[in-house]
């Protein structure tokens, strides 16, 4: 597939910068310009199609170990600020952008994106056709790659990339989880996004298992009247029960869900407790599926589109969920096991891949969603809505290969 190595002639001029390379494990090499820190970053190349929220994506622990391609054509136009952090620091290893805004122009901006990336040591490349790159990833799947701006030769980078471990089998949740329990009690400091609900007389006691939890999730739980205690990813059932929770939340996170063995064991123990609601999102949802006897798999990427409503097996066929838009990038899924489960389980609603379960339920239903909001913005209703790239981006463009 042909990929672009130069910005289009109509692109706005960007600040002078050193050359940079993007090298994929399949031998594809793209040339661009460096931004952020100088150096080499190796990781899994994925993509994000959100129109806003680049700072939230970069600080989301779910992206640990990854080089994130942004399809929105310009980054940095709104700068960065402390309120939009999903963690204390960026977790992406590298950033791939079409164009970098030379100015940060937003009433909430506290710093420009490039200096923020430099301060945190995050390597970036700009000036590549990110939508063509996304089509390449969508057809072939997520792949390891390297972003380099330190002069390393393409052949050397290719060798390093091919020696890097694949994401399958990596327990990255253990690298991003909290080292010690803590309590979260404050909603978002962004007043326009507070959405506070009426407070109950006694806050709901929720224990959140941190596999790479985002602040926005904690803030939303607090906004709905919850008192949240966050425990590490290797927490035991006894440690959870010591907090007398009224519900347990399994968080988002990076890496292979099948490698998070302690989390799967905990989820299995939690599901065996009577009258204890359990809810999972993203990695936590996948861990729930594995605890119920499913197995994890990677599903092929397809063009973004609304998913049609699916009838629910075992519910009389009357309930049809609303259409949903699926996130795009690396899509792990959980396939339900073939045999009947030992207690009432109700897998329903087709998920991101064939025969996967986007939600799983039992007698006291756990809940699960395989996706989560990626941004905090006054335009949040528009955030994370995926769509196919315009046809004008489909022309073949030059590239070169090595290896």
C-alpha cells in the first residue's frame, strides 16, 4: 500500500524542525519532521480518530507502550492544561501527526503541546499522511514500529522494531497501576463538564481496581455520588471486602487482558459473591469475560461505521439496543466459551468482533463496555465519533521500504 511521506501542498507552514522517521515492522518507512523530544521510541503503532482530546489520549494509561497516530489533521491548536490530564504524565511512547499547530490558541491553554512533550520526553513525527497510515493499519492490523529523530538509520530501526516484543502476552497493567490504595473524592475541576448529580445522604461505596484507570472515570463516579477507593491491579478479594463495597469497578488499562492473571482471578472471586454488583470497562470488561470462561483474541479492523442493533438471545428477541459507534485501533475482544456456564450468564449485544460479547450478565448482573470516552471538551457530544476518511485522501502517495 502506498503511504505519504510529505504533507500536502496546502498544509500550513510549521516551525523548522529536524528530520524524523517512522519505521514499521513490515518494512514500511515514512519520512517526516520531528517534534517533541528528540530520540527513538519503539512500540505498537495504533490510531485514534477523535477530533478533540489529544491530551487525554496521550495521558491515558490505556495507551502505555504505544505510538499513537492521530487522524485529525492538526494537533496542538488548543495547547495543554492541567485539568485535562488523565494521569500525572503522558503514557504514550510516541506521537504521529499530520500537522502541528505553531500556536496554542484556547482560553484554557497553559502550555503549548511541543514544549509539554519535550518536558515529558515523548518523541513525535509530523508531516506524514496519517489517514493513509491508518488505512495501512486497518488492513494489516496494529504493528510494532519506531519513531526516531536522532539520526538512526532505517535499517537499524527496522532491526530494533522486529526484535521488540509483541503486545500479546504483555501484562502492562502491572506497570501503570497504583503502588498503594488511595481514595478519590473530587469531581472534575472543569466546571463546564462537572455534571453533578444529586448527592445521596450516604455516598455509594465503590472499590475501583486500577489496571490503568483514567481520572475522568473517577471524577464521573464522584459526580454521581460515589466514594471511590482505588486498589492496585493485584488486589485480593479480602482486600476488596475490607472496604465493604456496594459495587466494584474494573478499570481500563493497557496490554493483553489474558496476561492479567491476578485481575482475572479477582474477577472470578467477585462474581462468586452474592449481591455484589461488578462493572468493567475496556480492559476491565475483557477481564470479566475471561473470568466467565471466555478467551481473548484480536479481531480484524474494519472501516468505522455504526453497528446495527442486535436482538438479544434468550430475552424473547424483543429488546434491541441502540446503534453504537465502535472505537478503532487495536481491538482485543473476548469470545464466549462454547459450553453453557455453570450459573445464569447472559452474553448479549455483539461487540467489536465476531461472536464477542460487548456486555456480559449474570443473576446479579455485572456490566461491561469495551470502550470509553476519550476526551473532555465543551464539544464532548462530538468526541470519539468515528467516520471513514474522505475519498479525497485515497490517492496513492510515494513511500519507500527497507528490509
